[in-house]
């Protein structure tokens, strides 16, 4: 069996088995033009590791098993404190009004087919896409969007900070949602793309205090290309949602297996028990490739992150200004 070593720029490494894994919809790679200066500035791959690119797509009936280093606390991307849940659920199970396909690209329509904003940036109006269904079967409506942003505004976390100047969110008919903000803020489109639209039916009786413990935060019910089949301790299974509004998921089934020990995870990869290992430490991934000629290094461009710390007691650094400074780094 042939394996591929996937480099995650600025974050670490992942190990994946031979064929290319395509998660969710529209995962086709897009050509990227680069200047000679950009190409020259690209860091070279380690000399001792062969480099290659993944080829092909997952078969329609494929089942792909991905290793998780830890059990998620929930499957609700609105909640803070669990990157595993966000990585697993946002985009595959849940979607936003807008979506960002690749780092640095402008957000594109997702659950909203279009939107308009006022010249002063204070009012945003979204028009929902027709024919979208939640995995439970009920149709997406403006009430679902309103409920989702009510929870975002109430639940502590980074999403709450992004929308701390939200004055109101109201439906204008079944398929139109109107947002009013205190002022203009840079990065607003990207912030909208980060908010999952939850089912107002599933979260009808849930408030900010009970959001994490609510059954709906584990029994995920989104609009995405993959639906939750079951979540048992040690494993999560997703399957292609047959009534998805867009292009279908590449694989039929995605299974997540919790394997905390990386040595065991590598053994599972070599034996075929899992096909993908996420977020391998750089030194361990390189060592694994050097020790096994069936491992190849593959370049994948993903964002790197830099933290900025502000003196929150400084009188000039109001919350809105801190958010604007943070966005300006992008």
C-alpha cells in the first residue's frame, strides 16, 4: 500500500494514505498563478524527502477513516474551546451564509444566494437559497438564521466578539434576513462565513447556559454535504447527505477514530486501519517518512496563524478597535 505525507503550511504535518481525500463539496483544486518572486521565495522541501502531489478523487462508495487525537467535547461550531469540533463540523455538517474556499480568497455565497449591504456598512440583507434542507428534513428558513445569531450573540467565544456590535437580526419573510450593526467593521464578510446556521427546531429551547450540554450540540443537524450517522465514544461516523443542495460529497462515508497515541496511530496507518492522520508534529512526520520508503511528502497550502496581544485596559483600545486591528493583520 502506498502512503502520502501531507505538509500543512504553518501548522504541522498530516499523514494520509495513497488516494486523494476530498472532503465535502467543490473540493476540486484550483490553479493558482504565482509570480517568479513568489515561486523563488517558496521554501524548499527537505532534501531527504521525496515530494509529490495527491492524484485522483475518492471513489463514490469510499469509506475514509481519519484519526482524531482526542474526543471532541461537542459538535457545535458556535461554542468556543474545541477546535476539533470546529474542524470536524464546520463546512461538512454545518454551513454559513457565506463560505471561504481558500485562505485569502473573498467569501462566496453559500446558504445565502446573494446579499446586499448599505453604503455605511451598518445594514446587511441576506437572501436565502431555495431548496436547502436540514439533515432532519425541514427546509431552511430565515428563522433558523435568526436563531443561530441569537445564540452566537449570547454564547461566550470568538464568534461573539466578531458580532458584539450586532444591534438586531430579524427575518423579513421566510427567505430574507436583515442584520443591523452599530457601525462598519473590516472583515465582516469573513466573520459571516465563520458562523454555522443551526436548526431553530433543534435549538428551540436551548439558551447560552445550556448550549454546550444540550443534546442538539452533540446530535448535529446541519445543511452540509455530510450528515451525522452516529457518535459513540471513540468514534464518529458521517455519511453523504443525499438531499444536499450542492455538489455531493466525494466519499460515501467519513469515519473519525479517536487514537490519542501517535505511535499506535502510525501503526494503524501502515496497516490500513486509518487512512489519514491529522496534525502530526513536524519532526515526527519527517522521521516517519525517512523511515518508510512508502511515505512521500506532499505540499498543501493552509493558513498559518500569528497571535497579537492587546492591553485591554488601555482607554483607546475599545473592543471595536481591537477587532479592527486584528482584522487588519489579514
